[in-house]
């Protein structure tokens, strides 16, 4: 049992009713949709009635593509749909959730299209959250990853300080997880090697969500904050920390490696 492949996005669009993309950056998304051999290469007449982009990109790109799709027409009648519809639907959960089909989809676009696509999302994940109009799924993902980065930095900093003050990371983690400091970074994705099994810190920070992607997402958050004129000092500081981690050669390690490679934290023995 296999999957048919095509040479170009345009060829995929010619034989598909639904297209799902997940790409590293806004430039890749633009190339796949509007490039020389992109999904829109054939002009304003498309076969797919639904296009879902699950990339983590800036909301402005998502909104521009959604507008471009709304100006297209369908090659064939697809029930109530007269024009192709696009949803921005980035995911949370990483590789483990993708393998276990427990991803969370954050969806922006037409609510009618979201409801029509909901069963498709639930075939790949466990949760879907409708976030509002075009671009709002992308905005939600940027904000989620911003909070995740700041949380991981805070937990790593506190655990490294605890070690320096003579408290083992395992003991301090127990304190956190039964107290007000409890969070995902402490109780589900602990950054200290030896404290928790089955997480990247237990395998030399391999696998998981690599630091260069976290740095990219923080750049998106910083750019978005600048566009709307919002002061975000934690965003700026987190951005500098993950840029330093990447520049020090750890860009392909999971983002929880900030504990070891920025704070010089020690393994739990």
C-alpha cells in the first residue's frame, strides 16, 4: 500500500479535492501556493474545494493567501461551495502527538469551512479549536509558541538556580508540580536529563521541536508585536536566548536544551 506522488504542487492540485500543506516558513508557503509550479499555477480556476495550510507562519501571509483563494473559482461544482476555501490550521503537540494522532489544530478561516473540515482534522488529531477569521489560526500558534518558549526558559532558569543553591532538579520538579509553578514545561516536558523518561532531555535533546524552529517562531512573534505596536520585552529576551543557543551550534537540538546549553544546568544523577 502506497501513496501517489507528483512532481509539483500544481500537479497535485489537478488531481485533488483537498490539499493540506505543512511547510517551514512563509517563503516556502508562498512558493508552493503562488510560485511558478504552485497550486495556483493554472490561474484562478482550481479543482480543490478546500486548502488547509498547517504551517507556522505569520498571520499576514495566511490572510493574503485566503484572499487569493476567495478570488478563484472551482473547476467542478462541489455542493454548496462556489469558490475554493482556505483554512490556516497550524498544530501543537510535536512529533509524538503526530505519531499518536493527538495533535491540536488551531484553525482560522470561514467557520462554515471549519465545520465541514472538522472530521478531517479529528482523523489526524485529538482537538480542534476554531480561532476566528483568516490568519487567526496562525496568530494563535505564534502566541502559543511564544508562551511555550517563555515557560521553558523560566522553568530552566529556576531549575538551574535550584541546582546552584543545592536542590536537586528532581526534588525541585516535585515542588513545582505540586505547587503554583506547575506547567507543561515542568510536568510533561521537563528539560533536565534524568528527571523524566520519554522526553527529548532523556535522549540528549534529540527529537522533538528543534531550537531553530523555536527561534523562527519567536522572530514571527517579535515581528507581529512590532506591527501592532505592542511592547513585548519577554518576547525580545526569549528571542535573544534562542538565537544564542542556535549560534552556539545547538540549532537542531530540542528547544528544552536551553537548560543545558544556555544555563549550563546539570544532569540529574
